[in-house]
C-alpha cells in the first residue's frame, strides 16, 4: 500500500480535479511562461548587457524549481520508468538539461525554450480536454489519408520536374533560368502560388506556361484538403476526460476507460 503522502502528492501534481491540483498546474504554467520570457529577453543584446546578472539568476531559479518538480513527479508515480519515458516526462527533462549543459557548452541554455511544450498541460488544467479529443480525430484522419497524400506529393514532384525542365528549354539564361535545378525551383514557387518574383519568364511562350502553372496551382492545393476532409467525416470521435493515471502520470483517457492506455494501471473513478 502506498503512503498517504505519496497519494496526496500524486493527486496534486498529476490531478486536475481537486482545487490544489488545479492551483498547482496554474502556478506551473505561469512559471513556464515567465521562464520562457526570461530566455527570450536574454537573447536581446541591449537587455542582456544591462540585466545579465538578473536574467541568469532568474534562469537558474526556474531551472532549480523545475528540477524539484521533475523529481517530485518521479517520486509520486507508481511507475517512475513509465513517466520518465513518456512524452511529458521527456519534455520535462529536456526543459531543465540545457541550463546545466550551458556550464560546459556556452549557448546551450537557449534550448530551454523547449519548455513551451509544457504549456500543452493547459488543455488539462482549464478543462479543455475536448480539444485533445479533436486532436485525436485529426491525427486519425491524417493517418488514414497518409498513403493518398504520399501518392499525391509524388505526382506533384514529377509535375514540377517536367514543368521546370520545360521552362528551362523555353526561356533563356538571361531571364534567370540558367539551369534545370533553378527552373525546378521556379516551378515549385509558382505552383505553390508563393511567387517570390526573383525569377520570371520573359518570352510570350514562357509567360503562357507560367499562367497555366499558376492556375494549376490553385486546383492542386485543394486536393490534400479534400483527401483529409473525407477521412475526417469517417472518424467517430470519443470523449476524452481530464483523468491522469496515478501509475505513470499519463493523460487523455477515454471517458469509459477503466485502465491506463500507457501503463495498464487501473484508473481512479
């Protein structure tokens, strides 16, 4: 049987149902936001030159704070290994490592911006778990349409190779089409309707081909949207709850789930 203190700590750190758990997560989100702001401000030369000591002190303060929080998470779960190698476990670790590595590798602390990934916890804290369900629907649709999209992208690659080579044959080097790779680059920019304008056809035939590619680009952009939309219509969404597993800290369980899908532990009602 687990000690009551451990159970209470698990409920506060991983739970979002109790007032203490929600207060902990809200405070953690604010700490993450402030720490990211500190890292961003430190990259500004004028601010760093004036407040270098204060910024470094704040960075170490948040690093120690998140280190303690990371250790408490490992202590509170029944299966520490599952949490350590989970998505949030890896993100939590990566958010504190850069500051320690900066002692040996100057500049490595800038990678602490990875802490922004920890803001994903906001979905659980503010009862926005239904967004996790929508994200699952989108991921399912993307997986189902991945093969169709790969075939489509392959066709687009072949198309730009042909169009780029054709434009290289039509236009002169003076217009900027000095080689086939450059012409293919122009075809990609034109077909995707980006249109940087650094290279442009000059001959009437080249302009005619460019016009065809531009119109073709609009129709091509609609294809992947249609593929994913069809798959989205087929997906049956399931309601996601805010429950977190006390064994590994995993989140995002279905409303009818009895066991954790990450570690297999029985979920609290």
